């Protein structure tokens, strides 16, 4: 959760005191959006923004010091949806 709060603050300018509202919004409306839909919203972004998304996803996935197979699969599928390669994922990892 601390990692999520940090990402909200640094990447989106959301103050920590507002994160609870973000979480409630995701709980209320997140069911309408698939992972592919969410990733597709980033499809037209610059490569740097796409890499930043992968870095954030990796950071959250590794917050418990493990990278679960399902987490890795989601990150790979997201990268593919964004038109990014394994090399882009490796580059994102090196930024961490």
C-alpha cells in the first residue's frame, strides 16, 4: 500500500490523504475495466510513459519481494498490449 501511495503521489499528483477515495473508486468501478482495457488506454502514449507504467507495475508486483507468475504474466500481457518487447520490460526493470 505504501508503494501504491507513493506512485499515486509521484506519478499522478494525488495526495496521500486522497488515496482512500481512489481505492474506493477502483472498488466501485474497477469491475467495468479489464486489464487489457486499462493497458489500451496507454497505447498512444510516448514510449517513456509506457515504460513508466511497466516500472510502476513491477514495483507494485515486487513490493512483497516476490514476483508471482500471475503478476509476471500480467506485466507481459500489458507490455504486449502497449506494443512493447521483453527488452522494454528489461529496460524498465533496470530503472528500478
